[in-house]
C-alpha cells in the first residue's frame, strides 16, 4: 500500500512539474500570421489587424520561452518588448513586421534591461487581435531566464 501511495505522489509531482515547463519557441513560430489594414473609427486611423494561423493559435495560453533583443519602451514604467531584431532593425524602424516583437508584462516590476541585451524570456502567450493599445503578442507573467 505504501508503495502505491508513494508512486501516486511521485506521478502527481512529475505531472505538475511538466505543466510548469515552458515550450521553447523561435520567431518563425510567430510568423504564422497575416495582417489586414483596417480603419479604426475610434482613433480615426488605419491599423494592421492580425489573423493568427493555426500554429500560433495552438500556442495561446501556453507557457513559452523566446530569445531576442530587449527594447526598453518606458523603463521607468517597466514597459519592454523583446524583438527578433536589434533596435536599429526592429519593427518600429521598418526592418521587420509586427510579428517580430512581443510585449512583456513582467512578474517582477523592478527590473531594468539595456537596449539590445539578448535575453530569453518566459511567460504565458496571449494573442491580441483587437486592442491597438497593445502589441499582437503579449507574454504575461514574464520572467527572464538565466539572469
């Protein structure tokens, strides 16, 4: 009986550990998206709205890890993005598309990162197709690996 209880406890801990692990993804994973230019009546402007592909939709709500270049948007407000390209080549500068950056919502708000520091960030992937105040990809409860 004791062996059965120990085995059950061990199996439960292995299953919960597996749930906590993150899936390593790369920028190619996030490229399964198409954009259409649509007019936003509230802001009286055109924006690119995403239509996420099946492989990206399958990642939604999952814990993922991605490596890229840190770009401080507002370091005092702890607003950062991670980019497939360094700052001089990122989406904001015309070197790539909106699928090449991910908004980071950090668990620990007291961190600072230098521009273009290469980091691996882990968090839960949220897809955003409507709110133009945020990026299309958001990592919630994010943390930096190997710091």
